[in-house]
C-alpha cells in the first residue's frame, strides 16, 4: 500500500473544500466506508 500519510509539502486541507483534496482525513477515509464501518481494510 502506498504511503497515505500527509507529507510536509502538502497543504493541510480538511473535508468539503471546494477545490482541494482532503489531506487531513485521508488516512481515515481510506480505511472506512462513508457510514464509518471498516469495509475498505
């Protein structure tokens, strides 16, 4: 699996930003479905 942790050169952006990817919650989003279950692990 690729390293999904935020990197030093990325801007700290959270959920629902209109034009930028969610960096802060990326690791959580990869491991969880939208309802919070652990379906993607």
